[in-house]
């Protein structure tokens, strides 16, 4: 399954499966590479923030960098949530598993706390 993110990015198949009671996701290589690239960038931002603190950088500048990093993490979460809803959740509902709706609501509540 594929779709377009609001920013125009292509979201390719990202489905979850239950294998031996282990929940796993199966993202296309393109999606996985996109997520890993974003996370690598975020990892670099975190190291940068640490460096700013070590250099006694003005607090407001550090907070601005923290905000940018949080935004980048939220973007990763949105990509994952969209893929999850369009594949895993739809599939489980089609199989009659309505408990997935409660799971998604809990997940969305967790994301909204931030």
C-alpha cells in the first residue's frame, strides 16, 4: 500500500504482522531508509545540543535546537503512524480485530501529550 504524506513524500507499504505472537512491522526499503536517515539526522542534532550545553551556549539558543529536534521526532512518528493506520490497523479491522482501535487511541494520546 502506498500513499502521499501532506508534505508530498511518498509513503510506501508499511504493514505489521503477528508472527509467533511477536508484533513486527514490515516497511519497504525506501520507507526504512527514509526513517533511518531522519533518525541519523536527529541523532546528530542531539549530539549538537549536548555540545551547545558543554560550551555554555545561551539557553534560548539551546531551547530552539531542542524544539527543532522534537519537531523532527514528531515527523518520524507521523510517518510511522500514517503507515500503521493505512496498513496494520486497516488489516486488523478487516480481520474483525476491533481492539486495534483502542491501541491506536492510546498511541495517539501518547503523541498528543508532547
